[in-house]
């Protein structure tokens, strides 16, 4: 029986999926896809106005660091919320990157400053635009909110399920574009591989982390 450490198989799967679409034999400038990982922030402290991560949320954040330790990120994004930024601060720091929050906290949006109370729908357009403009070969991580994850995935080319239908496991599909159908968990991780200039993603997969991994061989 083989017991694998948490996250090791997941990280390997992400790397394999990204490199599988490198397009061997094509010119290098055209061969490098863009790899995007999207995660929701972890558990939050609702007793505070900025809704920061709780102790449990910070522990989940550490598990995300462990899960993605084999990935070399070139960009790290987050929504304007404190909890989303906290989710990826450690990963950005480990790669010498600054978390790019969109919309920018403190900036002006519809005549009001952007704060943690600004609608979580606000990041849909700016985050989507930033991810769509990433140069070939980029590997990006984005920490978002349940209200905007599916909408952003849709902007990146993942189609929405037809009315009354659900997304089958392994399908390239999101069930809706708001949080009315969002899974009531914090352990989901979406990986999307795009070719710059192409509308449809090359690959799309929903994964889970922080639940441990186990494989047995008899």
C-alpha cells in the first residue's frame, strides 16, 4: 500500500496538464499556453468588518501552499477582498510576487471607494481582462469569491450548462454564473489551460485540495 503526502499528486497533475499542451513541434511563441488556477478564499471571521480568514482559514491557506509548492507562478491575483488576498499572500511572497488585487482596494468604483464591502461581483470584468491578457507561458493563481468564480471562468471560455442541467464530472462547464449553485465547501480548485487568442480553453478541470490523497497498490 502506498500513502502519498497531501497535495503531491495534485501538484503533479497540475504540472502534467499544463505541459501536456505545450505543442511540441510548434514555434515556441505559439506553443506556450497560459495556465490559470482559481481558488476560493478559505473560512472567514464574520465578526470583523473586513472578514479576514479565521484560524481554520489560515490553516487551509497553509495547505494550499503545500499543495501548490511544485508550481512556479508568474502572476498572483486576488479580488479586492481581504480574505482573498490573505489566501495567496504566502504563495506570492514565496515567488517574489505582489498580489494584484482587482478592483484595487481604495480605488474609485461608481463614485465610491473600493472596500471589503464592495460587491463581490466587481472583480468579474477586471480579473477576467487581466487573465485574458496574460502572455504565453504564464502560470497564474487567482483567489476569488463564490460570487465571481463561475462568472470569471465563463469569461475565460468555459460554457454555462443549459437550463435545468448540471455539469457532469470531467466536463468543460460551469453550472451557473453566480453563487446560487456554488458548492458549499472551501476545498475546490479549478485549473484552466488557455492558448492566447483562442476563445475555448485547451483544458479545464475541477480539483479538490486539503482533503488528503491516498492511493493503494496491492
